[in-house]
C-alpha cells in the first residue's frame, strides 16, 4: 500500500467524501497523466486561475510560467499561496433525469505556498522534465534553452504536502422512480489519443520521424 498524504480541512471534501483519495499512488498517476493544470492564486485582492503546464518530480510539482506574469511577480520573496488542480475526464455520464448527469473523472488538488525556482540547474531540470511529460524522449531531441530564454522563463515549485485526489467512476445514479423512464442512460467513455504527427511546413523532408513519436503518448 502506498504512503498517504495527511488530510486537512482544506483537502476534505464536503460532498461525496467517499470519492476522496489520499494515497500517493493515485495522486501521482493522475498528475502524471494530466497534460496541463490550472493554477489559482489571488492578485490585487481577486482570484485568478490560469491554465499552464506542470510536471511531477518526486514529491515536487513544477509549474511553467513567464517571468512577466502575475503569479511569478507575486511569488517573491516569501512565496505565493496557490491552489493547483489537474483533471482527467474518463467519461460522460448520462442519466434519465437532468439532475443526475455527471462526469467520470480523476482529479488532484494541491494547496500550499509555491516558490520561484531561481537556480539555473534546477530550472533546466524542471524544463527538461516538462518536455518529457509532454512526450517521453523529447527533451533530448531539441535545443536546450539559451541564457536569454532561461531568464525569460519562470518555474514555480510546489511541494506535494496538502494534497488530495477525487475519483468518480461508474454509471448514472438515477432515482428509483426514474429508472423506468424511456430515456437512454449510461456512460460515454472519453479518452485522449494522439493523432498522426503532422510535420511543420518548413521541416526538411529528410528529417525522420523520431521513434518516440510512433506510439501512444503513454503506456
């Protein structure tokens, strides 16, 4: 059994508590499968939520950004209180009643104080991991950021401490009196699948398709 994260009032859902998971295996799998996350923070007294890229390295979540963006500017020197969410949608749940339609999903919520990664070696390591998160093997198959690009790119680091997962599986849960209604009910499975790679218009035709692009994105 994998280690569990300690529950807190902020990571304990008020509804559907049976869907909550705190084991690291479930949390890691969701974060590793999701291709992007949403970064929430407070700017000028109001909430802001931005979609961005992330990658998990052990018990640290790295989040990509720009040095000129709000969260990066607000993260110095004491760090930035944030809430990061990542979600994978597995299916559309169609019930007989409108009220009981839902989604099958797996999500992770991470709360804490993020820090700006200032050290170049750690930033490069995080950026390489971000590329391999998109497609394993990609980091070694592109030019490394130069000094100017590295300075213009920001990375936030957030420890996986106050974290929880939530999972919804299964079919619709209709009220007993609705189960004989003449409406279709069930689940429409959803998945993210990679299509055929499309070369750039200016790509040298002699450039071969890399081996890591010939299969599925993840096993």
